[in-house]
């Protein structure tokens, strides 16, 4: 079964009497070269457990199953789960477990029957923009983090996550916990149906330790970004028991422009600033 063929995908969908769902961001990969790049980037070993989110009809799932010890395919759309299970049965693939759940609502610690993630695992996902931030945060804050995350997401979102100069809450949130990098671009014609924008595949490697407590960091950063167009000192003064001038004196000590805005600070500067305020 050629799961990269638009014709084959159409037939599978027609047999199930469904159409690709815009709500679930269902754009299925049909580019063999991109599929190989994702597999190569994942560096899967024979004893690896892979958690795949949004498997669709199973083109990537099938290739992952050839490399990994076990694949756990989590799919929110029940209709798509039925298609995937049919594909797995016809292809005689036995090391893939399907889980019909919303990944964002899934309790990774309590759901151990099919999702036993106590050992090291890799997370691989092709996800819509609207859950990118939530999914990354969920796994980077998990007790047992993936050793590697490979995501196919919108190109612009990938660029925001990996940005080093003009940083956002998204880029800081990811870079606080991990080291992200863009691996390669994926043109919109690589999917069926084709989305309106190009995508990119990114790699995220979780850090073994974080420099300060996450709740302290994110409270401070959210205060800094509360009014992005305003100067950082003014934003922070509205949340913390220090005046705008107090913050400017602290800025001077760590060699920050007194008129600096939140987006202009690097992750290192945020951590230095928080330590000074503490």
C-alpha cells in the first residue's frame, strides 16, 4: 500500500466516507524524500520507543515501525484511527499501538496501559499551528521528557521558536527548556491536500537541567511581555515591588539599555535580570 499516493489516500478516505479535516489540520505527507529526511533526523535505534502524534493514515508510522522497537500513535480523530488500524492490519504491522485521544488532554503519568513512557522515548509529530505551543510545553515540562522531539510545523512558527534576536514568549518558552533548531523546509506541495503555507521540520533537544525554577522564570517573562510595545522596566514595575527607576538601575548593572523592550532580551539576559531582582 503506497501511503504517499494522493490516489491511495483518497481511496482510504472515501472507503471511510470522510474528508480531510481542517479542524484537525489534516494535511498528509506525500513526499518520499521528506519522509526519509524525517526518519534520518529521528536517529531511531532498534530499542527505541517512538510516540507519534497525528499519524493520519500512517505513511510515517509505517516507516517508524521498521526502525523502532515500538510506536505509540496518538490520534484525536476516531475516523482516522479506524483508517490507520486498517492500514496496520493490511500491512501486518504488529509493533504499533493506536491511541484515540487528544494528546493535550492525555495524562502521561496515569495512562500507562498503552502509553508506558517510563523509559526513554522520542516524540515525532506533524501538528497544526494552534496546538504547537501547548504540545511543546506539555512534553518539555513532563516528568519524563522525550530525549528528542521532531516536529513538522508551519515554517513561520518554526522560525519564531528558533529566533535568537527578537524573541517572543514562544521562543523563550522553548529555549528555556531545550535547544531547538530548524532542520529543513517542507514546501506546501509536499502534502495532500496542500496547505496554504510552507512547513519546516525542527529538532528540539530537552536540556538535562534548567537554570532557575520555571514558575519564577515564566511569571517574570510574562510580566515583561504584558505590554510588548512598552519599555520593559515599566512592565515589570507594574507586577513587582520595585519602581521603574529601580529596574533601570538593575539594567545598568547588567549592561542593558534602560529603554529596552522585552523582545530584545536574550534568554541569558532574562536569567541574569531575574537573578538580580531576586
